C-alpha cells in the first residue's frame, strides 16, 4: 500500500507491528489502528514529539495510535510485561 511505502520511505523501520483489534480480526469500521514503529530515526527525539510528527506525516483519515521507539528502547520494553511485549508476541509483523 502507499501508506506502508510512505512509512518505509520516511522512517526506514527495522520493525513495524500492527496490533490490537485490527490484528486480531475483531475491528469495527471505525476502530483505530494500533502500530509499533521501531526506527533509528527516532534517536534524539522526545517520545511525544515522535508521536506527533508521525501523526502529522501520515495525515490519515483514521485514528492511529503509534508507539515510536528506537531499537534499544524497543528491546528494553520486550524484557518487561508491557503492551509492547504483548504486541510483539500477538501482533502482525508488517516489516
């Protein structure tokens, strides 16, 4: 899809994970899109700034919740019982 191409072009993600209702097949028409985006591009950026920039760049017509991490941040969250670990285990690895 062109949206995936845009994400790859802007962020060169090492991982992109779709999780939540859309990955489990129980999403409704207006369900949000839950993503984890892992990229070196986020290094040196504040966490909330990453989320705002991603939302601005994507300008999608649906509500998107994107958690944006550097590879090191992502790896550290995988070692803890967090939503990141659950998403990595149960979500769909897109990239």
